[in-house]
C-alpha cells in the first residue's frame, strides 16, 4: 500500500510555527499523528517525517507488535521521539474526534557528542563546593605587633 495515496498531511503555519498533522489514518484503524511548534522552515520536513511514521504504523499494525501510545522510535539517525496524547490545539478541537498522537522528544535523548558535552557542563557536587569556596570573600588577617 502506498501510504501517500491514503493519507493527507496538513501544515498549519502561523507566526509561532507550524502544526503538522495527518488526516486519513483513522480510516485505516490507526490514530492520527501530529507534530506541534515546528519552526516554519522545518514544516515540510515534519510532513515527511509524519508520512514515514504513518507508513511504519501501517506495517506494524499488520505485524505482531503494533506501536502503542508511550512507545519511542527513531527514523534514520534522528533523535528518538515518543508517542503521547496532548490536549487539543485551541481552535482545532474538531481534529480530535478520533485518537491523535503527538510526536515529542523522548525523555533523556541526546546524541553521544551532546551527552558528553552535557555531562561535562553539569558540575558534580564536589566541583560546586570548590567553586563556592573560591567565591566566598576572604577576611584579611591582621598582624599583631
């Protein structure tokens, strides 16, 4: 099945960003998908991501392990994302008559490079204590004559 013939991707753009979402997955017995607050210049990429994920959901639905709410996944070398339910987009409540899953950053995801950088950027308790001691004002000692 060619998923692009069965679903539509809508990109709703405003000053704050893009809301990318699907229509047509519910007719296949699957939840609709969405990505919110995407920078406008990444809207088309978000649409391609939703198309890829929709195709994967259709394949998995036929297999032994369908994707469920709360699962995480990756597409290519991109960071992992998680499927969650979010409150309806204000003014677009009609889009939520059927289940709709949002793709959000998976908790604790960072590439090896960033994970190493973040670990170095967070001082240990011993480092914080040493830093605080260096910052304390020192009293001058008076010499006794």
